[in-house]
């Protein structure tokens, strides 16, 4: 019986400690990420992101057209202030989890997909994919998992939804770190 309790305690610690470690990660924003992710060695990820609609997603909410769409959906007030719009046009998080360098106006940014970065942004951790994931960086195991995550926003709930073609869209935004060697 004690052996079973010990195994149960071990499993609980194994599961809960990583959750506790990542539960309070803060969103640090693109400026923190781009210090490293703009180089050739990192695949010029900043440049790739800047060319995507994700980078301008927040800005689209500041337009008269966005306000018209919001009004037609029964939203009172400007689209840029509507929770329903912000949840897909920017990285939304509890204000207590936003680091001082985070700017909501950066739209759909790194941490929207990769998770709050305060615990994994450290260079020592980022040099190891495994350590980054252990520290809270969201990892997608395969294309199906990535597509499912994308569809949390790219779906028919969106008032401007057009058929989502994952493979085509992925080609526009993929930003792999080149293999060393």
C-alpha cells in the first residue's frame, strides 16, 4: 500500500511541478523574442512574422470596417476593445501575466502559439528544445496538432471566415530554426 502511495505521490509531483512552473509564466512580447530570433542562424523569424497577417492582426481591429463587422455581430463599441475580436487578433492574457515589455498591439505574436515566454526566453534554456518545452514553451507534435491549434481562430466563428487551407497558410508563416551544421 505504501508503495502505491509513493508511486502516486511521485506521479503527482511529476505532473504538477511542471504545471506549477509554467502556470505563472509571463508574456514577454515580441521585443524580447526578437533579440535572438532575427538572425540568419535563427532563420530570420522576425522578418517572416513581420510579413504575415498575424503581425497586423491587431491593427485590422482599429479600422472602420472592423467596427462595421463588430456592430453587425451585435458588439457595442469598437472592435479593438471587444473581447470577441481580441481573442483572435492578439495574444490575450490576464493582465497580471503580462510583462512590462508586452504590447498587445503586436497582434498575433510569438507567444500566441508558443505560450508565455518568461521561463524559457533565457538563452541557456532556449539553446535546448527539450529545456524550452519543459519550461513552458508550447510544442506541436505534428501538422495535425498545429492545424487544430490554428483552427481555434481560423474557423467559421469568425465573421470574415474564408475556407482555411492549412498547408497553404503554413507555407506563409512557417519559421523553422535551420539545422546546425
